[in-house]
């Protein structure tokens, strides 16, 4: 039986640092292993940073989700 990992929280500063590393050419696979995060999480942070510049869920909702 696998033990579930406790949910971790990340600061906006940490998320921004990882996005900047990616934008400066660091490979996603290296970052995922180095920081022990999920690939989907890194992709989400990159997308949020590029669309709204915010990591807050409220700021990243589509118009449909806001209704």
C-alpha cells in the first residue's frame, strides 16, 4: 500500500522562480526532478504566469467559470 504524500503549498515567489528558470532555458524534466513537483503543476504555473501573471485561482478563471 502506498502512503499518500501530504499536500504541499508553494509560495508565489517559489512558483515565479520556477517559471523564470523555465523561461531562461532550464529543462522541465530537470526542474521536476530537482524540485520534486508534478509536471502538470509546473505547466499550470507557466500557463498562469503567461496568461494573467497571477498564480491565484480566482484570477485565472475563464469567463465561463466566472459566471
